[in-house]
C-alpha cells in the first residue's frame, strides 16, 4: 500500500534529523521526493496527473540478518529504524518513491507519474547505493557489539507496464499483475551478493554498469557489480516496447566476435567493416555485438564515434567525438577546462611528465581544441603539417598504449559521412593494430566503397561483412518475433508484408509500428488484439512512403518539432528546439514544458531517443532512431521552411559557441549556405579554413577556401582575400602536407 501522510511526515522529520550525518547532497533530494508524494496526498495544484498504466521500475529490498548476538532488543530496533531512514534517503535521492513495506522488506518505484529517460539507471544506482550503505552499517555494528549480527541486503529490480490503484491524484498502490509478480520473483532469486535485475531492466542500462548474467531456477537474471567509471547507455532494441531477438545475422555476429576474441586473447587486433544499405540491420547487429562485449569477463575499454551529414565540415570530427566522450569534454566547456581534461586524460595513462603534457596539447590541437597558446604547439605553426604528423603519432600511441592495459574496442558508425581526415587517421591507426589488443569496428553504407574502392583490400587484419536482405523465412521469423504478444497472426497480412519488405527488417518494424499508430493492433492488454479489417489494409509502396504515413499521424506539435529537429541533424538539442520555436513566433519560455512533453511523446513513439553526455551542459541531447526517419522528417518541410530553419540553427550555434566559434565555423557555414545567407557563409568557411590550418589539416583548409570562393562574386574584397590565401595554402600543400 502507498505511504500515508503520517508515514511521509515521519520520514521527512527523520531525514531532517539525519541531515548532519548524511549531508545535504543525500537528504535534500530525498526530502524533495517525499514532499512531492505529500503534495499529491494533499491535492495541491501543479502535481502532474497520474497515468493509469505507466512503465515503472520496481525495486524490492529486504534485509538478511544472522544471529543478533549480544545487542539489546531496544538498541537493535533503534538501529533498524535508523537503517530504514537511510535506505529511504538513498532511494529518494535517486528519485524513487517508497510505496510499500512488508516487515523487513520495502518496495520503491520509479515512473509512477510518467517515465523519465533514466528511471532504470536511477533505480540501479539506488541499489548500489543501498549495498554500499549496508556494508558501511555492518562495519559499524561489528565494531559496537561483542557478537554482532551479519547483515546483507537482497535486492531485485524489474521494469514493465503496470496498472496503478489511484484515487484522483493519489496513488494508493500497484495493481497486482505480470510486472509486480516478476519484480517479486527477481527479488526472491537475487541472493545477497549483487543487486539482481531482469532482462527488461537490463535493456535500459546496458553499457552503464558492469554486469554478469546467470540462469537461476530457469530465469535469466543479470547481476550488477558496479557502475562503469565512464559509461554511456546503449540504445535499447525494442519494437513497440517488445524486446526482440536478432534474426538472420548470426553468422555476421560470429565474425565480429572472432575479431574481438583475436584482439583480446591473441593480441591480433584489426579492422571490421560492416557494409549494408539503410535499413538492413547494421544497428541491430551492433546492438547484439555491444551486448556480447558487455558481458565478457575481461575489462574492455570502449570508445564510440559517429559521423552524420554535415560533419564533413568539422575535420577529424568522429575522432574528436571519441576523445570528447572518453575525457568528458563538452562543447560548452571553457578553453581552460578543455586543457585540464585533455591533460588529465592523457596523463592518467602516460604519467605526469612534460612529454605527456606535450602529447596532450598536440593531440588536442589536432582535434580542433584551442591549444594555440601552448609552448608545445606554438612552434609548430611555422609548418602546420607537423601538427597533424605529430598528432597522428601521439593519438595512435595513446590508443595502442590503452590497448596494452586492457583490450580496446573503437566503434565508428556511419563512416560513409565522415570527413577525409577522419578516414585518413582511421587507416593510419589501423596499421598499428597488429600485435595489439585493439579492434576498430566500422559501419557504413556502400557509398563508402565508392569513395574508397580499395578500402582495406590488402591488410590481412581486415574483416569485411556485407549485409544481405533477409530471406523469406527470416522475414517471417522476424514478424513472429515482433508480434510475440499476439495470440494469432493474420496469414494474409504476413504474406503481404514479406513480399513488400524485400528482406528489409527496418521496413517490417516500421509497418508494425504504423499498424499500432492506426489502432489496427490493440496493445492495451497483456495479449495484443487485431482490429477487424487488418488483413485488407494497403501497405506502403516504399520506405519513404511508409515513414511519411507514420509522420502524418503525429499531432501538429509533434510533427513540427520532429521536422525542426531534422534540420539540426541526426543529433539535436532541446534548447535549440525551444529557440527555434520562439524564433518562429511561439509563446516563448512558457512553452518549454509543452516542448518537453512533445519530445517525450516522440521518444515513446520510437522516433528519437535521449543521449548521455550532451554537448552543452544545460541542454538534453537526442538522436533520431534511424537516419531514414530524420531524412523523411526533413523532406516534410517546404524549401522556404528548410531555409528558415537552417537560419535559426546557424544563429543559435553562433550564440552558444561564441567562446569557441572557430571549432564550429565550418558547420555554421553549412547551415548558412542552406539558409541562403551565402555572404555570411563564405566568411565562416574562411574562418574554418584558418582553424583547419592550425589543426594541420591542410587539405580541409584548402577545401573550405574553395567552398568560400564559390559563394562570392569575384569583385568582392573578401573574394580577393580568400583567393590570395588559397594560392598560398595550395603551394604549402603541394610542398607536402601531413594529410
């Protein structure tokens, strides 16, 4: 049952009494969470309406104790009450709500008033915090009693849809059902060593914690050992909330696994390139590979970078992303902060020496961060090509050294959109993978091979995987897997879908989402039901037509936001969307909350998902679930609307990157070109060229100048300035540049 007013007030008073011991960082958020529950009981205005069947994460926790020894009963009860209050504080600090108590067991829930993007992670962090708290408590008890009891916690966590027992805005409890029963089962099977989580919860926190899987009484359970020091959540692979098996890519997955095993066990690293057209399942294959790597007993350093349209205007863009993630560098960081993070990251591996400082500064400068005032970098400006030469050497050396500590995996997605300098360095570092535990996994469309016909044809340490369409049997198997909650599947619909899909798994997934959007599949119960006439429905003729139909079913607000986001790129920020809405005549700041509600709806519809470690500290960062969704949303704008939106993006970037404008100049120039502001675009391409020179990327610098010249009238003063710079720089490049 839900906590009463008296219980909540008692817990708040108890926490206040513990403030000096526990600290404000723990007590403050916990009390705020309890006050939200108290406000709901009081019927105060401003409390969010309670959903009837939200996705919740349930945490059961119970104490296991040995003999009580010589501790007095009164002292024992006092200590248990003190422990209870501290447990509530830890749960509250992570946003959970205590909903039920049964003897020495408590149930906390996340998501009662709507699912937040990180509810599952918060619950697991609470579980680890509870474990640490009890370990500390046991040490104190051992020290204070001649024969102290052994104390341990049993914790189980499960995520799922659950009906709420509500009375207006008051939540009385959870309605017993599949989700509550599963949570209790995970709790009972958990043991007492590590927090136990279900597969449903694990899918939301993959990549954030060190876990291992085991089968207990026929139930697959994941045990959480600790949080990763630098973690990023991995995308959950679900369709309409249903976790699905990968179909038809088992051989390809085995090839990737062999490459990683060779790197881990035999120090025979190399490169794996996965090539496939859009929608054929490259992302799903990577997801399964991610999961396999995640569950390996070895410690593995894991880096990720992704290219996207527009990133060709930022030299070495995805290597910059790799280092930004590893060293936790944000685009909103000051130059001084970037210096500190680069130095700390490199020195943590190479030691605190003048040489490691030199390497940190040169790597940072090569990647486009501002180290122009460094005594290690300044002398190299006389021959800019040497910045790239030394930067290549030092960054490759860092990655190789990292792989000698622990096996290292670098995953680079959508490299067909990467700038030339990024691909040059990829091939450079690949030459160092032999005899080291370093594996590079690259994912691309076939257009990569049009740019580089001889892509890794000669090296023995390269594995190329070409994805083919699914067979008819595999397509049928995938449909049955996605529709596993349906008691029956209409045969006529399946046959039509297989024939129309042509082996494209993304098309199959999106058609099923479209049927749900049109209410032809009813998902309300535990068993999905088909609406009458579903077998007669006309399926979309193409992928683009399919996505157009899905987008057309969005509300006006959802469609507008998704199309505006598509102008930004595959990755975008809510703060930018709010700016675009205001710039187009919206109501201003009061619309921020409605905007976030729209974004949450787009997440629920599986068009976008939230990303960890946003580029700007005060903004949430999102990514389209698939590039085809972004392209379809962008195509939904008229040419005039596209120009206006690109103009707003450029203006926002100019404001937000003012202190580090040269790093973004090329991308700003791209948006200005799309907006029709070509004179301004030429200016920023010129700035980008100067910045590329300081990075040692002379080829990119020349290209930026050529782009700028093409936008200007030959009679303009800026044209002659750029022409002179182009003549001089072309000569330097001809003498021999690093790239």
